[in-house]
C-alpha cells in the first residue's frame, strides 16, 4: 500500500511538467496560462497533501518510521508550497518583481524535486 501511494504522488508530479505545463504554455498566452495555473496549483498541492496524509496514516498503521518521516516531509512540502510559497509567488508576479518571482519559483521547483526524490526512494525501498 505504501508503494501505491508513493507511486500516485510520483506519477502526478511527473505528469504535470511533462503533460500539463507543456500543453498550457504551448496553447495559452501568458495571461491565460497565468490564470489557469493560479486555479490549478492550489488543487495540485491539495491533491498531493491528501495523498501524503494517506501515506502517513498507512505508515503509522504499518509502524514504518522511515516512510512516516518521508511522507511527513512530502506533506509539509505540499502545504508550505500551497499556503506560503504560492501566495508569495503570485504577489511577486502581480507586482512585476521578476527577480523575486524567479527565485521563489526555483524554490518551489526545488521542493517538488525533493518530493519526487522522496517518492522514488519509497518506491525503491518498499517495492518488493
């Protein structure tokens, strides 16, 4: 069960940049893509948060401390990104502060990257 949750997190996190983002930026202009992403990302982060909570609950049930820690870190990444980082990114974009926007966006990508690594670690470790 832990591998299913980790696989679900990994798959949707990889699906976004490979399919959704490339499609959005190919089809929509900057203003439209910005509107779409502001609607999309809160749901993206909420979905990841819910999956990581499920993983945390299952890890607790199986008394697996390592997966508890990793799911907890993944969960905090989603909630921090949704509640703290995303509003800061949106504000910097609205104010036209491109430098701050790019720094914050890079930080959000870094958090996503760590979450992907955590999910991959869980898959490799518990896929038996």
